[in-house]
């Protein structure tokens, strides 16, 4: 699999503030990568540097293994800020301007508008669009010229639930076409639904990078409780499928690597004289893992 982007020790400061601290990542072709971090973590700075909008202090980055030299931007479509089009022109006219700027005559504007679910509003002026529609038109604009890579900075920021779902579905369709997608976001739920890899950064430093399944451990969490907690704890200490358990105020939370059914746990406890009045199976989410990784 070809390497699309490789960064080595990228560093950037704004005065005394270290915005990016020796960032080193490798992104392969066809991956959908989420760059996750709290506000001010260095996400937008990272995107600005790799697009040659911002100057790095030190380190290096290379697109497409150097195949396109200094013209790599021609193979990239990006949205970094609020979509900005001519307000009194319609969708078709605005996209035709982008076609002219990119000198790309092969693109079918109506097919792009269908992809982003704007075909029925193709002749409506941009200033009549909702925020979600404006974002979808901007996504269509990034696709002009058939770029190999698409970059989005907070693509669902400020959208209502319907707008978020619409943009999410479009990004999924784009990802399924085989393009490499890089999106910066602080919305963990959206990254988990769209991306197959995630880079977690905080204060400019990379804390974790890998597939979602590797970042989120496969361990299952089970909330369990009984009126006889002492007997329950003694029983848990002798169960080979229990990796660890923790006593809380309301229940006992145990960790297991096995995907166990409710019936197995309940029956096993009952056969050992323990009647459970609380049993909830949980799977660790990206949000829980993110909070754990970034807590310090």
C-alpha cells in the first residue's frame, strides 16, 4: 500500500506557545484518518502545515512519496474554514468557477451535486442555503479535479443533528470510493463512525495513533452487583474470564476480554449462590479511551 503522507518531527510554535511538538505520523492510501484533540491541541495547525499554508519551525513532511514534487496540492481537496462562495450565485455557477480555477473540464457538476444531495437545489442561490447545505456544497467543491486526498477541518462543526448525519453519510460515500480522507475533529462520536484510523493529539503532542480497534481495546466492561457483595467479590476472584474488577459506590465494574452473553454471567453467578440484581454489558467507546489517554 502506497504512503500518501509522512510527517517527521513536525514542530511549530506561536511565540512561547508550542502548538506542534515533533509530530510523526504515516498515512497510507485509502485510509480514513481522524485527527482528534481538544480545542487548541494543534489539529488545525497540523493541517495548515501539511497544506503549505503555515510554515513549520522544524521537521518535514512528504506527500505521495515525492511523486508530484511541489505540485502535490493539485492532488488534494481541502476545507479548512467556513465555506465561502459567491452568495448571489447558485450551486452550479459557483462550482463552475472552481472548475475554471482548477482548470478541470472533465468534472460533471450535476453528478457532484447528486453525491452531496444538492441536485434539487442546484439553481438556488448560495445565500439561501442552510449551514449544512453550504458545507455539502463545499465538499462538492473539494471533489472537483478528482483529488486523491480530501482534508476536512471540523466538517460537522456547528451543524444540527440532521446536518451532521447528512455530512457523515457523504463522507462515508467518499471514503468508500477509495480516496484517502483526513479529518480533524473534536467530535469523537463522528470520528468513530467514519474513520478507520485515529491520531489523538494534545498540546501539539501525539498521544496515540492507530486503527480504531487498536486504540480502543477490545475489552468488554460489565457492571454487576448483588446484595451480598462480599460473596460476589470472592466469586469474581476465582473466575478465569475476569481480567480485573473495581468496586464503585453503585456497583462492581469488571473487565473481560471475552464477549460473554448475559445468560452466562447470570447463570454462573446463580450456580454459585449469588443472585444478581444489576447486570449491564458495555463496550468501551472512543470517548472513554480518549478521556483516559488525554486525562493528564
